[in-house]
């Protein structure tokens, strides 16, 4: 009860003097001595599974204060007014181990690359490190990586804290965690003692969940207003329109702010970028000191991700001069502007861009590498923000020379309806429903000096049609088409 004293509406029904040996929100995973968390979500109502959990050995139940529970329960029930906050607090206390330096990364774009760059740079510096997010768990500990289910960008609290506990046991000192707007809104990471947090940017996305851009930003801002503790460090994009609001929040809470970007007052500043066939040459100014470097990565935005990672790692005592020497050793993240093959001396990339701003950014990024025509193949996911579909069509039409609109993950929606919404603002695009055919057609059209990007799915290895996930990897289909 002391653990939940700050959560309104907390009460106990029954004798709570029981020994708990584990926590789970999945009745199928209950073992003798478990605390069963009866969470209610969009698709499932956890209270319906309480009898199953008790029969399987649960010795206590955590439920919402207003939940209607089965009659005749023989185990104590802890009721709370805020289930999400309670689960995070309990999971953090029960699985108490956390790596010495935990970093949170939020923003619309760049979370995955930034988290992976933190992991790579820490490992190159001699620190055992991990990253958690869209790509699952990545570390040198293969058994832990393989056991981690990559279901959400931000894992649920019980999974998150058991993972952090296991990472500490394996010797991990640094862990970079992607914190999505969904995860922040649902308080999944509230129990983590973050040494620092980063904000990459904010553009339109996930309005199917948040409904308004203002609510979307408020969810992101929770990292700084509620999750980071006093004395933590914040790394914020100085070029983003929300910098001022976030800095005000941080200043009021005693959180130190470092900034990155091209802004003249940024602490980690990009002075100039020169794209070339093998990557980028860059001029940087880091806390007033000039540096030049060449990196084997495409896209000036990758420099922002690198600078963010460097700012976070400063908390772990890694200085800018030492980290700059390691930047040329970085490797791009799977599915993020990843070069897969060439056809007729034209490079072919895949990228996860699935928002208007991200698609525009990728096309703008590839334009300096394009001697002739820039080609793009993309679609939009079903059961997601429908308002971005015409905006993505407009972005493709404006910034690419050749556009093919195809299916992404239509889910339960009619794929033709999704494509029509995109085509409304891309009247000169070619519409090819089958994604494999679209990819093959685009590759066949390439000439020397052209560049092709297949956007939207990136690292994904399935295509969701209806409620079925069918095997589909953009990278594999590209390789097969090139080899044909």
C-alpha cells in the first residue's frame, strides 16, 4: 500500500498479507504466487480473466477502483484509481534493477536511429549497452534479444522492467529506450529512472489515437513534465517549433537543457553538410568547438540523430571529442534509409517513412544524391490516421519525379479506398495495388543516375491484410527483382 500511496482511489479488499512471486497481465502466464493485473484495453477486458488467473495460482489481483469483479473471489484485491500509474510503480519496485544510464527518446521521427546510435556509440566506447524500441531489444546478449517480443515501440511496464532487470544481470550499463506518444500517454515508462531524455521533433502522426496535434504534443511533453526527474538532462531539437515550450517545462522542474540542430544557438550544431556517393561530409560545432567528419550514412537528418545520441551519452561521461572519432564507424539502422541494391547503376533504398513530413524529408534527403530522376513507391496503412493520406500524396508529387502508389498494411480497410485518398493529391502517380508488382515495375524503370526509395514499411517483414500478417519484406522483394 505504501508503494501506491500517491495514487488516488487506492484500497484493499481482503487480507493483503500474501507473498507475491511475480506480476503479469496475461492470465495464461500466471504461476503460483503471481499478482494478476486486470488491465482493460481496447480489445480485452482483464477482469474477465480473473477466475482463470486465480485457478492458475494468482494470490492477489490489481484492478481499477470502478471495475466490476467476479463474485466470491478468494484472493485479496487491490483497487486503484489509476491502473497505468500503479502497474508502472509496482513493476519498477518488483523488478528493481535498472541499468546505470537509462535514456528516453521521444519525437515523431528519429527515435529508432537515435536509440541505436546510443547503443552503438556506447559499445564502441567500451560500455555494455542495449536499445529497446521498434526493432525490439538490441544488445550483445543474443538470448535476451531473442526472448524479447517486438510488439510495441514502447513496451508495457511489466515487460519493460523485467527486461531492464535482466539487462542489469547481464552487465548492461547503458540502455536507450524509445518512448512513443502512446507509451507516454499510457504511462508505460513512468517507473524508469531516466538519466536523460531527448525530443527529436514533432510532425503530424497518430491522430487516430490523439485526435489533435495539441494532444499529441502533450503526450510527448509528459516525458519532461512528469517522467524525467529533477536533475536529469534534456536534449531538445532547437529547430523544432516546440523547443520553447519544452524548455519552459524543463526550467520549471530543474532539468538541464542541451539543444541540437542548425540553429545558431544550438549546443550541438550542424554548420554544413555535403552529400556524396558514399555518405555525408559534415561541419559541426559542439559546445563551441569545431569538428569535421565524414560518415557512411545518407541523409542530413542522421546528423541530428547522432548529435542527440552524443548529448545523451554526455551523462555517461563520454565527451564530444572522443565520440566524434567514433561517428564514422556508425552503421545505419535496418529499414531507415537503408541501401539494399543497385539496378542499372541506380541505388535502391528502403525507409520506414510513413508520415507526410517523414516522406518529404526522405525525398529531400535523396535529391542531392540524384543525378537524374528520383523515384518513390509508397502507400498508407489502414485503420490509422486517414488525414495524412492526401498529404503524403502531395509530398510525393512535389518532391519526387516518378511516383507509384501501392498498398502498405491495409488491415481492415478497403485498400482501394486508401489508395484513392493518396491519389487525390497525386494525380500523375501510377497506381499499382500489388506491392511486389509495384516494386518490380519501379526497378525496371530505373536508369543510370536515378534513385529509388521504397517507403513506408522499412524493416517490417509482414504485410497486414485484414487480420492476417502475410510474409513480406521490401528488402527481400527488391533483391529478388534485381536478381531476376
